[in-house]
C-alpha cells in the first residue's frame, strides 16, 4: 500500500504508555492536576492515584517504552485513517449525507472508554459511546505472527473494518441492533453480531474500492486483506484453539463469509449493497 504518499489524520489520540485509568482524565480538574504535577516535577500519575503509598492495583500504569517500530505503525495507522476519512466523506456526500470521522485511540496494555476498561487481549475495537476506534499497536505483530497475516494492507484492513462499525453508527444500524439485544436468545444475539461484523467487512471493502481508484493499492494488497479476513474467521480460530467449531457461538463470521463480504464491497464500491441483515444466510 502506498500509504507514505498520503496525508496523516488529525484524529489520532495517542495514549501509548498510559494505563487504562492513569492519565486518561478529562475536564478542568484533570488539566489542573497535570499542570501542578509538571510544575512540581512530579509524575502526574502519582497525583491521579491519590499520592504516596502503594498504588491501587487497578490504577497501575502498564507503560512501556515507545519504539521506532511502533512509531512506524502509528504513521501507517494515521495514514490509513486519513484515507478512510477522504473516502467516506466522498461516499456520504454522494448519498446526500455528512460524514463525521471517528477518532483513533492508540493505547498500551489497557484503556478505558465508555465501553468499559478493555485490555489489549480483546484486540482492536470500536466504541459507539464515544465513536472512537481503539487499538494497541502490538496487535499488528500478533496479526503477523500468531495469525500469519503479514503486510501493511492487512493492517489497513483492521482499521477499515473498525471504521466500518463507525459507519454503522452513523447510519443507525448499530443502534437498531443494540435495541433488539434484550429480546433475542443467545443464538439470535450471536447471529446479529455476525451480521454486524460481516457488514463492517463489506464497508472495509468499499473503502478499499475507492482507495484503489485513488492509486493507493499495490499488487498483492487485496490478497493481504483477504488473508487477514481468513485468519480471524470464527471457524478457523475455534478450530485452532479447541479443535472443533460451534457455529451457534460464532460472533464474527466464518473465514469464507468474511472474505466474501469484503470482496463484495471491494468489487461494488456501493454503500447500499451491504445489507447483511435482510437475507437468510449472510
């Protein structure tokens, strides 16, 4: 992917090296604490955790040194996010709507959001509560080593998929599904989750369609995305972890489903052809 040739997004919030409840405070009080700490030469996290003594285990920072490899991944993520902003602004305008881009939060270890306290183990996620995408950059290494899905476009696919969930929020799809959850059985809830995830894959494909038109894609990029979609299919993950699959427990879709919907979005580039809900089997 020719990501170095594009612009960097202004919607990146870098919380790397900050614990889930460390410096992630807002409002005037948080600003005052930070200013006082800097003037006194004190670690702001000491004040935020209540002073001396043993720190609250739930408030310990999970900081680690930021390295050049992560800075490269940050630059890639910012460029991909900028590309999604350009594409979706254009697509929404063509459909008579206004696009509001999400923020991308980079974190280390764990992070707090309106969706709760989340660790890096959950992988990248989108939180509708604040309309932000969250990712620990170490996931990219896991994508390459554990899931055997290397490549910069595989990484771009991850961000584009999470931005796909933001598209669902802007279009009201996420809210409709959430309003139904209390009336559904566990199996039906899982089925709705699968349909949400597959639609996000479709929207990632739509983004790739326009990214190609803008000359950002290189040979082999789509194959990288399809390989990543295959690697994180529910059937493949369950087979590798427990030796068998339980279809009723799927929440993201099979490898074939994820590839099919991404490819469909890439081939059509049409926002309106990604309805995964009004068909019998997605």
